[in-house]
C-alpha cells in the first residue's frame, strides 16, 4: 500500500481517533469551512444549503437530517453539498446543547412547567421504544422549541455564510485579474 502506516494503530487508538481526531477538532472545523467556501455556486446557493443543514440539525429527527436538509435546500434553491456539510452543526458534542435549548424554548412557548421523568423510567421507555409515553413530557417540547431555534440558527448561518462566500469569491476574482 502506498499510504499505509509503518506502525498500525492499536484498537484503543482507533477508537480514540473516531471521537477525537489526532490533529484536533479545530482542524476538522476549518476543513469543513474551507470546503464550503470553495464550492462553485452562487453565495445564495451555498448559504441557503448551509442554513438548511444547520436548521435541520436543530430538530429532534435524528437519522433524517440529511434527507430533510436536501429537501429544504431544494426548496430554498440551495447547494446540496453545502446542506450536507451544514448538518455537521449537529453532532454528538452539540446535540445535548441543542436539545436542552430546544426543550427550554418549547416549555416556555407551550406555557407549562417542565415535567419530571425519572432516570430509570426514561431509560426503560427508550429501551422499549415507547415513544408515545415520551411524546408529551419530552418530545413535544423539543419539537416545538426546535422550530424557532432552527429558524434562528439557520438565519444566522445564512448571513455569515453568504458574507463569507461573497468575500472569498471576490478575493479570488481579484487574484485572477
């Protein structure tokens, strides 16, 4: 093999690399940002795609984020690759923060008090996939709160991405002249 390691990684090192890259998370984030900036599309298309991916990441529909981001990007005339990259906003590090914020916003918007669900009861409901019992106390507030959070995050990322792509493309045009 041309690009094989001289000393293969141990299983523990492989597991660690999945959760924490050897070069760090900031390098991964920087790589995604550069990939978005270099997409060959209009600033609106790239920004709409990223905004669609970020907005969908704020919803509790885990497992459907790519499909939903592609549909939303299609409706907004956004770039599909940018939508896929935008879904990286929702990851195992940010999902607890996103869902906690969505839950708080949902409780506030529905005008009721947070309900207590015991830890053992929650795990047994999840283990038996009893989503009907989880709907009213947990899933409904997260869904209600996730929609305004998605709109806010999507709008913020649209503006930031549109401005960044526009400036990046203008700088590229000046270099070629």
